[in-house]
C-alpha cells in the first residue's frame, strides 16, 4: 500500500487463518526480526510482516518520526480489510500501541516489551548514549555489522548479543544502521507520542503486554507504564526470556502470542 506522503509500505505474508500483523523493532526489518517466530504461527494465522520506511520491501523517505511510522502501520493494517490481531517488538511495540489508539481495525493487541525511551533513568540514558556513540563511530568506519552489534549491547545482554551474531542477525541488520541512527535522532527531536497517557488511554482493544522475566529494567518500566494507562491492560511475563526473545526463544514467544490471540481476552 502507499501512504499519503508517497511511501510504499511492503510486507511479506505467510500462512493461513485470521490476520496477525507483526511490527518490527528499531534495528532490522519485518522479516529478519520475525521470521523465526512466524514459522511457528503460519498454521494458525495469516502473518503480515511489514517493514518500516527505508527497510525491507518498503520505499524510503526522510521523515522517520514515530507519528509517521504509526500512520504507516495504521494504513497498512486498514488495507487488510478485516479485523487484525497486532503485536510488535520493542520500538515496534510502541508503534503497535499507537496504531491501536488510531484504528478500530485492531481487535486485540499483545506488544512484546515496548521500548519507551522517555522512561530511561540517568544510568540507562548514559548506556544508551554510549551505545549510540559507538554505533555511529563504527558506522563511520564502514563496519556496519559491528555497528549493529554495538547498538544491541544496550537492549540485549551479552548472551543475547552472541546469539544475534551467531544467527547472522547483526550482519543482516547492519545495512540499516544509518536508518537506525536517523530514526533515533528523530525520536529525540520530535518525541515519542506513545509515552503520552492520553494516547494510551484511547486504546479500546484488549491489551496484554508481554514481558520477558530476564529483561532489563527499562522494558519492565515500559510494560508497567502501558498497563497503568491503557484501560484494562495487563502484563504477562514469559519465563526465561529477555528482550531478544524473537531471536533466542522464537517458539516460546510464538506460543505465548498464539495462546493470547485465541483466548477469551484476545478473541478470535
């Protein structure tokens, strides 16, 4: 589909069943972020993996603001033409929340570890700043794989970074490092509307925030922030996983999503 500012949002589509849209995180694209999870869901859902502007099958545009990314998600979701289940990972989880606030087509929502950067404490802000500085340095040197790895040192623990490296995620995502840096610059400049309690309060679909038991404090804070401001939202912990669960524990995450989207709380 094409947005009102001329961007073509492309997605790969897999499986059969009711539509499930999975929004990517900040680092990769729809396919490399979700392909390990989707292989466990295609027997139950038609899985849509859209990519952000400038990633995957989507065309590019200088406006990478969160508001525009949310608009892209809404336009794609509503182009499906039937009720949609929605999830997202990290930055994509915040985009999913924004989309659910603006579209009645979203009938149930299960974001995985929304990344609300405005909730970072001073120590976390320093870690993020150092990761971004090193990412930019390595990108300037032309080592995009190392740059992606450096950034992932913030949201992932060391074991998760090693897994991301081993499965080729850092190399695959490296091509998007310039877009990642531009995206985060625009988040800093224009803000993240999903941190606004008023936006979260406008969500009427049932929401279960998925949270790994082994994740970092910022993502726990993000989950609690959403649960505190979305009417009737709840948090569900997935034991033994961290922020990189789509890469390290895809079958576990897929099982949690499938259970939620076929349960009474998230009606089929």
